[in-house]
């Protein structure tokens, strides 16, 4: 499923909304999550999962081509943890 | 880092304020987005959200694990897990905002 498919589903289910409005709702949804992570905060969607920014420590690495050693600076990455309820549903599907 | 946790209520509020739908309608449509994503994933299909990231299902092989408390070997059966891979856009935005010069 692509973002465009998701928007299309919302359009079909909400005939009173214009396609542009459906698109904006989807944009606001993902933009809210992104902006929260940018602010260094966490997003928790019960039954789905949570998004958190995580710090990756600076580390020494090597350029595999030249053998030159370099330092990769500290960085922050978005991290998602699946909610227990959803993890269970996803895992059980294969076993039934 | 901020201690505040954003929840559905905050996202619903953003939809309510920016689109002008009623709170009830905003809540319903936000819930629908999550439902569509989860039902697609449960079927084993991936969800690709351009500019945000990709959710997909990984099939894990069975392996031996160990209970770290007792030191005992425990078999871990084959399972399906959800994986999220952030897009480069999301990664760059988060890293850019949180890395101090």
C-alpha cells in the first residue's frame, strides 16, 4: 500500500471530504509525528507503536577502500517500536 | 529532550485545527488511517509512505536464544515481525533538528 492508496481509501470512505482534504489529513498525520521527533519528543499510538528519536554515539570507522580511519559523529535516528498488541496480530497471522 | 509524549489526541487536534473538521470527525479519520495501515500489515503487505518511511513484515527464522537471568538455552520459534525503515527525508530532518553545531 502506498500513501496514494491510503488517500484513495479515505476519499472513498469520506465522500463529504474533497480529495485535497483527504490528502491534507494524511500529510498532517505524518507531519505531526515528524515534528515531534524533531523536537526530541516521543509519539505513542496505542495499539500501533511508538516513535522515538534515538542517539547513536560517535564511533570510529574505516574507509574500506583506502583503509583511512575516520570518526563518525554522534547522530540522531528515528526509531519505531511495535505495540505488543500489533506485534501479536502480525505474528499470529502466519500461524493460523 | 522533551518529556512530553504526543498521542492520538494531539494528532486529532492538529487535524481539527488545520482542516476544520469537527473533533469527532477528526478522531474518526485519524483512527481510519491507523486501521488501514495495520490491516494491510497484518495481511503481510508492506506500507510505503513517501517522505516518511516504509513498514514491512520480516519473517524471522527459528534460533536458539538464552535466558540472560538463568543462563538456560531457550528455543525462539520462527516468527513474523514488523519493521519500520525511516526514509532519508525523515532521518535527515530528525538528525538535523537534534544535532547541535
